[in-house]
């Protein structure tokens, strides 16, 4: 049987069993400690250009179903697991994980020591890596990993943003969230699609908003011409430093006093638009169990997170920006708001998918900022 080979840029080499597509892939390798929700994770556009190493011991046992998509297809470059479940047991499942990945050209490796790999990434930091499930030699994979340019400074958003504007009208998972496709929204909101997860759209609608989604490079003037009540800046992949056109649009929206709510990459773009800087975390935050404290109230929420970059607190003007949330794991910035304008953002994912629901109320808070009241 053909072996799968995974090689990190430091020369670490592991062999295992192949699954998914027979292919080679080069990527940034990150680990995710979530115990459930692998379909949502694999279809999250924020993972574009990355491979996910799952720390959960068994993956694939519930297969793939038509409802748990956060985008139209897997966004990861590859998948690494300790054990791929040979059986699928889920009344909603329509395909096994391996078959689904193969359909989309994504390779996977199983039977590797994921604890060892996780410790390696935790201690050394996120690394470039390469995987082959079709017999490419370790030496060739090492050379490919080291030659790959990585994600720093690159615009990955153009690979995942929508090609043209559209109005959100719901999808197959709407019945899990009351009002997720309601047409009677009190306020019209424009969402910049930097790689938006569908659950953000569902929660905006459920809170009482009508949503128009626009491509990431839409000029601010075009959005202002739509006369929305507010603008949502979505999550997305890669380095915010590679998105000067998006930062420029956000600056113009702030100057126009447009109410803004940013999530993840959207949060980072607000930070850069305010003159702040962003930097890479050592190994990122990728999990559904990160504790975040609201420094105004002391309340702690358990949050879903998926990012490799952060807004540098010291780079922000304390007279203009109020720090609202901090990570209890490493002290990094998790939330902020402007003191004199209707703008706030969080680094974590209040929509979860997967993850805890502690912060769903932020969508209602956004609606309140727009002058509405969250709908039941």
C-alpha cells in the first residue's frame, strides 16, 4: 500500500496512511484542538493556504452532511489525523470524509503521532510543510516546503471572496437557527466577504438584519451608496498586511461614521485602519475553548477562535480606542471599540460553528448599535 509522507520545513518527517485525494500539497501546518465540528472547520475559508492537524484522536466518524458547511467546499490544503474512522454513523451523513476530500482534490494523512506534531508546532511555532499521498520523496517535499512563499504579506482573500454582490436568503442549515433566513429584517446590513463563514450570515439574519454580501474589493463609495444601516467585516484567511485595499475601504467607512462590526480578519483590518499594526502569533489560536475576558465587566466567555495574526495593543491610540476583551491564555487583544464612533470588533468567532455559544449576543449588540432591537 502506498504511504503518505508529511515533511515540515525543519526536516521533521512522518509517514502514515493516505486518504482523500492522491496528490501533493504545500501549506502552513496548524493544529486545532476542537473535539467536534471537523466539517465546519475544514470548510472555514480562514484556513485557505493551511493544513489542519486535528488533536482529537478519532476523526471522520460522522461523515459529511449537506448542512454543516461554512462554505461551498473544503478550504484546507490538507488534513492530518491520528486515526481516521473506518465507519460513518450519522443519520445526516451523505459521504465519508475521505471520499469527500478526494472529490475536491484534498489529500490527507492518518496514523501519525499528532501529539508529537502538536508539541513541535507549539514549541517551534507554525511551520511550512508538504504532504504527498502519491509517493513523492521526502527530499522533494522538504525542498517544496522550504521554497513555498508562505502566507505572510499575501492576499489569500481573493481566492475565497464572492465574485459579485448577492442578498443572503438562507441555506440548508437554517432550521438550526430560528429566523436564519427571515425576510423581515429591521435593518439592512452590508457584509464584506473576506471569506465569511455562513454562520455569520445566519446569525445576522436571525438577529433581525437583511444582509447584502459584497466582494472584498468593493470600494467604500459603492457600499455607502447602498445606504446600509451598518457594515459587517467578516473573517477570512491570511495576513491583513496583504490587504491594503481593504484597509483603505475600512478607513473610509470609519471616516463616514458608518457603524461597523468586525470579526477575526475584520477586527484586524479595523486595527490597521486605525493606524495600528498586526503581527503573527507563534502558533495561532485554533480551537473552540479559548477563554476571553470582557475587561469592562470581568465576565469570561469561552470562545471559538481561528487566526494566526493579532492586532498589537501597544500600537493603538488609547485615547481613541477602548480595549474591551483580552485572551486569558496569552493576553492578546480579543476585542475593542472606538470611543467616539460606532465601531467595535472581536478577534474570536461569536458565531462559533463549531464552538460554544457564549457570545451570540454580539449580533444583537450590533443590531442595537444600528438603532434596532434583537428579534426573538
